C-alpha cells in the first residue's frame, strides 16, 4: 500500500558556532534522486535506482536507532569525506569550512 502522506529525512548542517542560536542558518544536503526540491524534475533511472536515496525513504518510517547508518553518514558529511559527498547531489559547504 501507499500512504497519502510522506515523511522525509532531511540532512542539514550549519556554519554557526551555536547551532541552537535562532539566527543560525541551516543548509540542506540534496540527494540525487530522493524527493526534495519541488521545482526539480523527478529522477528516473531504469532499471537501476540510487540505493542511498531509496534507503532514506525507508528510514523515514523508523527511528535513527533502527537505522544507525544514518549517524555514520552524518558523521562522514560533517567531516566532508569525498566518498560520502559523492553520493549527494550537492554539498552546501563546498569550498568552505565543514559544518
């Protein structure tokens, strides 16, 4: 079955020294095929799919404790590891200090 509402996991980072500061600017990591920007054309790659983007969809149905790989992915994005960043459509911190 398909649900009428879709919950999404969104990964964001900030350059703010205090992430709890209300004026902190949070920037989103875009995935190659995961739904996100509504103005972007949907991704269609057949017969293959982007595994990370697909796993993110299932992760939204559970908690992070049930998907520990998300914590590891977030750590690799924070460290700006090229292997992890290559899985993303864009890096909002490219050419800047890590978040």
